[in-house]
């Protein structure tokens, strides 16, 4: 049945029941002599039941738990669908207004913090409404200095891990945040915080960022292209995204570097090791270093479980000693930069779990840590003037708003009261088992 849609896409939402639910007023007792007021004279009140949707629940089984017949639940759900509701999700909020006779007068649904859906029910009609949720966006600046790690420095100024992850992803081509950061490094980030109905619902985009690592300054300035994609550029307008990630995994240490004269730990002979060994626990995810096509995926001698990816006509990357391959990774598979391709293992000629990562350009291997790879396309000529204006704005904010102070500060607030249309439909109720007929 249409209303038995499985609930997917886990999300966490906190909320409160607001003024949208009407509650009948009880006549004030001040008009009655105090001595005549008894417990029997009190009118029964309407009750409200709040329900937060859980994984696996459907609209049908939720309302059935309150004694509603299947045919009524299906009719009501169809009315919600007619207003554009696609499904309900874990974390959505349902409120039932229950009459003294245990019948339902009103159902309200807060759907993924986008819209309120209200249905008022009586013997004659069903009124279904869709109302926008008032949203706002706070533009903030976060500043901090590292003592132990970036995540702790962010936490100390009240910024969550989700924003830390966004920042490390942006600078992933230049900084490996597992080994490169040092005590005394500093960062400045301009970012968005989103609110709906006055409640914080998560971080938006990072607008601009500055990170100083061992005295070297890195910038990332956001600008949208013609297709509304957000890209990041340095101060010169060059993309901060390079053709290859600095490392294809999150590792603990480099256990063996690039060398033409290394004693093999298993064979005991001296021979070249033309790659980088990244020590990491078995099962650590491995990612494609750049866009490309898988040229090999399988067992290969001393490499053990092994993947090779070709990147255009010039480059090829190798991933050796893997424990497992990601689903769908086989010869001919096209992969994107940062896509999960397998896990760290200790297959082949290996003394412990690690990734043997190698890079080839043309017919020869090169050192992945020292090779200079070109960035992706920079700012297009037609967008240059727009970029210059954005750069001036971003750098001015970083320089003059709350200078020299560590912490998190709000610099501006934008409100959007109408991000969705208000729509109302009226449906005539019928006593037959066929449900309700619309005359909206």
C-alpha cells in the first residue's frame, strides 16, 4: 500500500509543538461561584500526543497504534501526498490532537524540518494544509590555535566535528591532517549555521578558510559556478583541488618510504621500493586518489589483493596488500576522486597491515609525496571579476571581524520566511469504505 513506505535516511531532529495546533478554550471559572465548582463540573480537555518517527515505522502503523482504521489512515496519507509529501523519515515529528471521546481532531507532521503538514478532521470534511517552516542562516567566523589536534581546537571554541570534517576535506590536497598539523598551527573559517523554526539544524557551507601549517599559509575561497556547484580556490584563483589526493587513506604512520635501496622485510634482499607504505589497521578504508578507470582488481603476486587505477593518459596509481575490495570495483569500473575502493590488509608479501601505494607517470614510478601534480581548472576568465570581488569580501571579513580573538562569532544573519509555498486543500468525507472524495 502507498502509505507503507519504509522509512529511510536516518537523521536526528529535536523539536517542540508550536502554535500551529489549535486548542479549544475552556470557559473561565471566574464566572462561577467558587463553592459551586466541583471536579464533576470540569470539562474534559483535548490531549496532545507527540511522536518522533523511528526507523522502520510507516505513517500507517503509527496512526494504527492510536486505534485508527487502515482505510482512514490510507485516505489521510493520500491527502498529504496530494500536497507534495513524498515520504516520512526517521526524526520527523507527528502530533495528534485527541478529543475527549478519543477521536482524532488534528494531525500535524513536521517533515525533515522543511514544512509543516496539518490535517484537521471532522464528520464533514478533511482540511489539509502545507505551511513553510521559517528558516534562517547565521554566517559565523571560527578562529583557533592548535595545541593537540584540529578537532580539539574546534571543540574548544564550540564547533562540532561535522565542520571539522568539511574543513579537512577542503584542504585534503595540500594538508594531511593526520600527520602534518603541528602545535601552534592556526585556522580561520567563515561558515554557515542553519536554523529552522528557531532550532539549529546543522552546518551549511564553508565560505572561506585560512590554515597556517608550519608557517605556510593556505587559503580556500568559495565560489559557485554556473551549475550552482561550490568550488574552492586559493588567493590567485587556482583550484585548491588537485588531480591527486595527498594520501588515499587515513593512516597512522609511514612505515616505509620511496627508495631504490631497501631491504625487503620478507625476502631479506635489497631491492627498490617504489612506493609509500602507509601503516594502518586492517579494515581501514582506502580511497581513489583521483578520478580514473580501474585497470586491474584482483590478486597479483607480492602485492596480494591489488587495485590499479588509470588516470587519463599519463598517470596510474597502485593499491597493494588490500584486505578486501569495495562492491563493484572491477576492471573497467569508473571511479571518482575520494571514492571508497577497498580496505587495508596484509595480503601478499607483507609483515603487517598496511597500504602499499604507488604512482606511475608514463612508464616509470614516481614518489607520490614529492611529485608536483597540477591543480584542477582555476577560475574561468569570464568569472574572474566576480572572484576578485568575492576575494576582497572574504579577506576583509577574516582580517577585520573580531581580529586576534579565538572563538566562534556570528557576523550576519539571513532569514527566509517563505522557502516553500503555503497550500490548503479541502476534502469531503464520505461514510463509504471507498474513502474520501476531493472537491478541492
